[in-house]
C-alpha cells in the first residue's frame, strides 16, 4: 500500500470511529471501554511481533515505543474502567 492510501484509511477510520462513538449512549461507555482495552492487548501483540521482525535499529526503537504506549493505554484504560464501575456500583452494604 502506498503512504497516501494508508493516510486515507487512517483519516476515514478516525472520522468513522468518532462518529460511531459519539452516538453511543453513556450507559454503554464502560463495556465499550473494556472491549477496547482487550483490543489494545491485541495491538500489544502486533507491536511486539513487528518489533521482533524489524530490519533496522530505527524500526526496533519505534516498535518498542509502540509497545510501551500500548501498555500504558491498556493499564490506563483498565484503571479508568474500574473507577467508572465503582462510581456506578455505589457503596456496598
């Protein structure tokens, strides 16, 4: 794929994702976040694989940065989801 095609796919998927997420009811945000955290876990596997087969030092470093960012995203997402669930659950008796 050419870089222009990849850029077009990125832009269209970003706009489509924003449009879809903006119409999700607030009640469904927590389950949606949990599903996205699971997807981020898959992205970590892809980033690790891409880093492993990288042909140069630059791409290895770039892959390591991608792995680190995906890990931060997963842990941050689970933390926020946990906080949202605690707010909804309220106090236990």
